[in-house]
């Protein structure tokens, strides 16, 4: 995985490109690699909960003979939360306003996840 300063620059770029409320790269066991959070947000709690959601979805899918999810989208409360695996050990997460075009955001988050996974 790339140096923390480069991860931070990529997450900041992603946040600006999609108008995100927050972006984060977290390990699959819930540790913060880097987070661009709003003031008052708790990156550690955010990371743990996102990793938990991914783990629960992967387990549920395996119980019905399916592969892990390619992405998870949580909608409600005026926002959308997009989670995409970034390699085998990390998860890229972006929170955007509900008015944001979901398809474009999902595509952009996936593109950045690929960049992070291969760097």
C-alpha cells in the first residue's frame, strides 16, 4: 500500500471530485488507514462500523453460496454511504449527500479503490 501522505492526497482528491461529506480508507479489521472526516466525526468508530458492515455482508453472501460483495451502498438520512473493497486488506468508503448521482459516485469510488489497491 502506498505511503500515508499519498493516501491522504488521493482521498482528498476523491472527496473533492465527488463532493463527499467524508472519505476513508480502512483496513478490513476496522483500523483507520486515513480518513477525511467532517469536524466532530470519529474516524475510528466510522472505520470499525464500515468494516463490520462489509464483514456481515460477506458472511451473509457466503451462507447462500455467493462471493463477497463488490460494493455496499447504504442510503437514508439524507446521505449515501458507498463502500468498495480496495485490495484484499482494505475498504474505501465515501459518504455523499443523497442528491448526488449514485452511479457516477460508485464508478469514481471504484476507480480510486483500484488505484489504492495497486499502489
